[in-house]
C-alpha cells in the first residue's frame, strides 16, 4: 500500500468507529505506517488524516467538523488541542483564525505533495536564520499573502519572529511594542526596500500591499491613520511622509532613517541593493558573445574597454581629480536597431569584470505629478550607494534612452503637464551626469533629437552603423558555422542586414533543423532572408497622385 492508501483506510475506519479502542486496534498497521513517516503519535495521525481528507474543500476544518467525524462531544475535543499544537510545531498543519473560540486548521500544499509522494516532509527552515534569510522568508510570506487569511499570515510571521529572536528587526519590534499589525506593515516596508529597492511607497501601491496582508475590510482604517499621521508607526517615527519641495507629500510614505538604522542594523543595505535587484545583472551571468564591427568602430570599442579596466581607470580618475576635472565617464552608443549597441555594453562589462545596473525607462514614468522625477532620482541615489559600497563600480545602463535624452520642450505659459515633467527629468539626469562618479552608458536609435546639453556630457560617443560586407560575412559564419564561405559572401552582399537580422535568420535555421531533422540548405536560408526582408518592408496605402 502507498501512503495515500494508508490514510484512506484510517479515514474509513475512524468514520465508522470513531476514536474507540476498536478503531486503534483495527487501524494500527496504517497508523504505524503514517506515524513512522511524519513522526506523529496515533491521535495526531488521525487528526492529520482528517484534515488531509478535506484538502480540496474551500473552508478549513473547525473543531465542530472534526468532532463529528471522530464522534466526540465538543468538551471532549478539548483534550486534542495539544495534539493540534504539536502538529503545528511540526509544520504539518497551519492554523487559520478561529471559529467560536476554536481554531480552524488546514494542510499546506507542500505537505500534501510529501504525502502524495510518500516522503518525509521537509519544512522551510524558520529557525536560526541570518538577517538576509530572515527577510527573504518574510518577503515570501508577503508574496504568498493571497494564500492566507490575515490571521493565518500573522500566525506565520509570529512563528518566524519567535524562531529568530537574535535578529535586530525582531528585537526592536519587541522593544517598541508595535503589535502584530504594525509589525507586519513595517516588515512590508523593510522588504520593499531590501527586495525591490523601493525607499518610497505610493499610497496606491501601499493600499494594494495592505489588501494582500490584511484583507479589504481593514485597509481603509489603516490608510486613514496613515493620511492623518496618527498610525503607531508614525507616532514612533519609524515611517514618515516623503518631502516634495520642503512640503510633506501624504501620497508617498517611506521608512525613516531611524527605522533603517535600528531595525536593519544587521543588514548590509548597499550589498543587498546589488544582490536583490531584478535589474542588477551580475557579470558572471553575462555569457560571452563574439561581436563583429567595422575597423573604425572596433578601434573605439577596444579603446573604451581598455579605459574601463580597473587598472587603467583608477590611474585616469586620479589624474583627472588632481587637475580638477570630473572623474565620471558617460558614453553614448547610437545607431539603427540590431547593430549590437546593447550587446556591446554587456560584453564590455564582461571583459572589464563589471556588473550592470539596468534602468528600465518605462518604470521611471508615472501618471502622478512629481513621481517620475523621484523615480529617476532614486535610480541615481541607488547607483551612488552601490559605488560607495566599494569594489568595482558597475555600469549604469540606460537602454533605448531616446525618450529621456531628446530635446527639452518649450513650455507654455502655464508651465504644466507632460512637458514640464519631461524637462524636469532631463534636468535631473543632466545634473547627475555632471556629478557622476562611475560609468554611465546610454543607447539610442536616434541622435537627431539629442539635446545639446546631453551631447556635451557624453565623453565618448560611438555611432554604430550597419556592418560592412566583410563584417556581415563573419557574422553569417559565426552564427551559421555550416554555411559555406561562398554563401556567406553572397548573403552579405545581397542583403543589407544588421547583425540582429542575421541572428533572426540563424534562429529560424535552428528551429527548422530541430523540427525537420536536417540543417537547412542555402535555398531554405534564401527563403528566410526574403521573409526577413519582407518583415522589414513597410507597405504604404493611400491615393495615387494621378
């Protein structure tokens, strides 16, 4: 019999006999099998089996539900509460709120999967965590908040706190006597900082997080206290409004420096910013890729790569500083799509041993007045903090930066609206580039609209053209090693493709070879080339001049 069969027999027998002596005698074989795997006593095994039998039902089992199955009165049921607590300590069941002063229970899916596979359940370790592991697990609980009722989430968080009393956050929570609700909110702010690099939360974003954690019915009350500044976290000076032009901005809330210093004292904030950001690309994650350029571009790339190697840039920056010159390096890569601008940044990073902090331009834009400026400022604040933390400065990459490097707008008399926001963003970037202590590279498909102020601040400006015939030939042969030299030469002359377009054809060739079981010949590649040409040709529809 497998483990599910044993539990099925236990359920069948307990529903027939209840928890009498006859039941334990007839179910002994099955109880022993389950108990040996989950380290439970016979009564705990029965209670666990009952909850397991309820796994696909919407409501958790209450005391009354279980009492009916084991055929005992509610008063008699009290003697089983210690067994439920022991099952909880073993992490085999979870508590969910209460029903008429009695808890309700359920079995989480990872425990069910262990039963299904007949293996011992290995719970996520909650005990003796490092500060980083503690906040990692806290973030997971918050991310999974939809899977819990609010009181269940509090139960899980309390268990995490109880298991890690050496963590600064736990110690300070007790010292400030915050209470469960305030602890959860403060934990959410800390996790937003540590895992999303968000120092500031918009009220709308906070509303969404609170709904996940507390459910809809508590959110309005909590936000009302936030708006009035009367929440306990405000009173304890652990969170505060952000400031806009010296005025409190009640739509944006942040952790106070006091909270960061005391509650996150055992966390390396700067190192964490590098480790956690989804937009932070570690150099060891960048695969090597062979790129081909014209001789002119290749010389510029080789020169820039040499400059950014640590043994050279340290000497250069020292000399610049001694002469009263700016020590930061801002570079602009421009040219048509598919010419290798972005990949060149990645390969320069790989060759110089530098990580990349990638700026998602879309995420810096907001519909809220003043928010976009804060977001772009936060990008540079974060980069500055990483550089100050020591080690090799990463490359700050503004990819496809056309939207923020264009000419500043002439503003109407009202001086409001999108134009003002765009100009404000550009002014921030210009000022940050002026004070840059690091490496910034921006890529753009167009330089026609480049603002003159930006043009001056980019020390290196490299324009990427479509590859010449010889470069295209090498790209063809690099991406399609089975292609003959003659065909590579013919394709490179016949089709004016960028490297990105040639890669598209190579990808189609790979797909075709897998589906058809043979490497496409030159005639098939010819078809792919024509398809690529068609895909890049715009069809004009309109009236004739006749």
